[in-house]
């Protein structure tokens, strides 16, 4: 049953990471709205692309992303 506990912890951590990324994306979008052009706008746009790419790794916020975890039996 230890595998189930670890899987639960991984899912919870992924959910928290995804939620933090969502918040940071929203904050960055709001900041970007105040900068029409120039270096700051370009920099924030690049940051948004990176954050969105990272966020996609977690899937949708509802279920995060199911990551298949192999079941390793005790060899002893």
C-alpha cells in the first residue's frame, strides 16, 4: 500500500504546482496588459510562453495529469 500513498503525494504535489503556475500565469498576464510594447512586454510574453509550457506538463487542473506509475513488487 506504500505505492498508493506515494502516488497520492505525487498527485497532491502536482496539483499544488499546477495551481501555483495558474496563479503566476494570471499575474503575468495582468502585468503584461499594462505594457503595450518594448522590452518589458517582450520579456513578459516570453515568460508567459515558458509558464504555459510548464503548465501543460501538468494537464488540466481538475485531474492534473495521470502519470502511469509501474507497480514494483517486493522481490524479497
